[in-house]
C-alpha cells in the first residue's frame, strides 16, 4: 500500500509540474500576440473630413437626385455611424478616437467656421459620462451642423472651392495624422483616415502650376486638351507621364489612408471616371499612401456599403 501511495503521489507531482509549465507557456504566447499583432479594429480612429464647398454642390449647375449636398451629408453621417460603432465596440474606458471637419482654404464666412469647430471631436480627455453623452448626441449634432454649413453655402453662393493639392503639400501631416502615443508603458496606436468629399476634379484659382506634363490641378478642360478621352487613355497617360505634381514632401504618409467620395465625372465623356481614378491613384501612390479608395457619386445606400467596406469596423 505504501508503494502504491508513493507512486500515486509521484504521478500527481509530475502532472502538476507539467500543468504549471503548460499554463506558463500559454500566457507567454498570448502576451506575444497582444504586443505584436495590432489589427485595424484595435487602433484608435483618427478621421479627418475635408469638404469641397465649390460650385459642385450648386443644384442649378449640377442637378442630381438626391442633390449633391444631400449626398455629401448622407456620406458623412455614415462615417459618423462608423465612429459610433467603434465607440460602442471599444467602450468608454478604451475609446480615444478623434474626428473633425476641415476646409482648405478656410471659408471667409465666420459662421461656417464656428459651426465646423463644433464638429471637432476628441474622446481621449473625456470622462465616461461625457463619452456616453457624446455617443447619444454625435449623430444628431453632425446632421444638424452639416445641414447648416451646406444651407449657408448654397444661400450665399460663396463657393470657396477646395485646394486639395495644397492641403497635401502643407497640411496633411499636421492636420490629418495623429502620431502613436506612449503613456505608462502603453502605446496608443491610431488609424489615420482622410475622407475627401469632392467631385474628383482638383482645382483652386490660387494654385495653378505646371511641371512638364504634371499639374497641380486636374479639370475636364485639361483632360480634353491632352486628348485623353478615348480608348487609349491609359497608354497616353503613361507615355506623357501625365498627372498631378508630387508635392515632394519629406513627410511620411505611409500611415495615412484616403477615401475619396462623391466623384462626379462628366457624363458626356465615357472614359473620364477611369482617367480621374488613374490620376488620383497614381498621385496617392507617389506620395507613399498605400491604402486608398476612389468612389463615384451614388445613391446614399450604395455609398454606405462602400464606406463600411473601407473602414472594416467589426
């Protein structure tokens, strides 16, 4: 009996040692996974919305149903829904996301700027109660204030345009990108997403430059002048090295994602959509932006699906 008891005790000790060793390994492996694998869903969102308030939204000049201003607002509201879903997924304790509305250049109308300031969201300094309040009201706040911005622009008809080229040259790093932050040995990583809401044509009266066959703008007239609207458009772009001037910024944009919404090419030129996507995509790649998407204007329901697929928030 003593021998059997000793044998059983020995088996129990060995089993216990193996079990402890196994648990330790599992914890170590989980620790490695947590520290080395950060999915986009685990990063904090830093969303910048750059709105083009040019005459592209003028219903008399560019009629559409729904109107282009309504499509813009619907697209932004869906992005707000994405932000809300990320808040719900992360919870009050983990949520440190940011979102804001910008214009380039800043509108001369001070009312529009004041309204836009209300749409500058930073959840990091908020306490749990404030985050809960933001979660409840953010959708209605954006809808109300965006409607005011577009209504004011349409009433005054002061279409300031959007200097997208100069925004990438001077401002994108400072205004649309948040560096990862370290505090108490914990790193907060950000997913920087720039949303361009524009018709796909880039032009501002104060930014007209040309270097060989590269320009600081892309317009229907420029596409037509280079005789690109035919089946050989892609080969001609390559042969001419036609496109947008690279701002040649030394700033690293590899941690920036760009989604372009409401692209509205001329309906009378069948190749124009492909040309715009090619020129914009080439420009983004040359600036070091690895993830981007360019979507033509569509009914809001279809645009919602494209936004959800791009953000991929689960």
